[in-house]
C-alpha cells in the first residue's frame, strides 16, 4: 500500500502533469494555487507518495469563510446566532486519476478536517463547507457526513462540533 506525505504546497512538486478528471481543478493547481497562497486567500496542501516526493497525487485548499444564518438547515440555525457564522472552506480537493479509488481522497478530507479543528482552537470555526463540482462529488462528501445546504445542492456543510477534538 502506498504511503503518502501531506505538506504545504511548495516548489519541487510536479504540478504540470496533474490530471484528476476535472480540468478546472487541474488548471487550478497547475497555474493559480501558488498565487492564491502568496496572496493569503488560500492555503494549499499536497499529497505525494513517500517514495516519489515530486509526484503530485492529490491536493486540497483551505480558506476562511462564512455562512449566512438563513442558508443553514433549520435544525442547525436554531442553535446559532442570527448573524453569519464563521466557517472553513475546503475550496478544492482532488486526487490524480492514477491514485483514485484507493482511499487518498478520504485521507485528504480527514486531514483537512483535522487542520480545521486545530485552527479552531485559536480562531472560532462553527462549520466546514465544500463546493462539490458535480453529483459524484456530492456523494463523496455525503459519505463523510457533509449535508447539502437547503436550496444549494452542491454546497455542503459539516458542523465542526461533530468532529473529534
Ligand atoms: C472525489 C475524489 C476526491 C475521491 O477521491 P478517491 O481517492 O478516489 O476517494 P476514496 O478512494 O478515498 O473513496 C472514499 C469513499 O468515497 C467513495 N467515492 C469516491 N469517489 C467517489 C465519487 N466520485 N462518487 C461517489 N463516491 C465516491 C468511495 O466509494 C469510497 O467509499 P468506501 O470508503 O465505502 O469505499 C476523486 O475521485 C477526485 O479527485 N475526483 C475528481 C475531482 C473532484 O470531483 N473533486 C471533488 C471536490 S469538487
């Protein structure tokens, strides 16, 4: 079984050949992620096989965001204040086609959630939100407890309170 290392995006990782089946996600890591990191609009993390540290197997990004109270499911909104609640956004998450179906997507999602929980010790975060690219991605996130926001079937949310500390 392949062991992966997950670390912040840096030079020395081959991004040019990354292909996950969603061209917009390939294009993002190839051309835009570094700039977003420099501008402090996203943090990007890459997974590389332990034996091949230049090979990009997958990545995800995290940014601060918020969710309007009116957009939340009623059961959750009832327990929260009426103003926008602080959230962490998993802006993008992708696994290269060659590595799909072997658990790396789950590993990346779990790592992203752990990082959010750690950050929430110093910067309050009530929920994690993701924007799924298509119906298959919605199913992937639902598998881990994310639920679509009412009226926004491709935007899903997981309350941070459901995650282990
Ligand atoms: C979605 C994606 C990240 C999944 O990565 P992966 O490494 O193949 O996923 P895993 O092997 O960890 O699978 C985890 C579980 O999700 C399920 N799953 C994986 N991909 C799925 C998909 N496209 N649709 C539905 N379920 C999926 C698997 O069956 C698995 O379930 P199991 O634990 O019961 O076996 C990957 O297919 C990908 O990068 N796709 C293209 C980009 C994309 O759609 N990104 C999503 C964010 S917009």
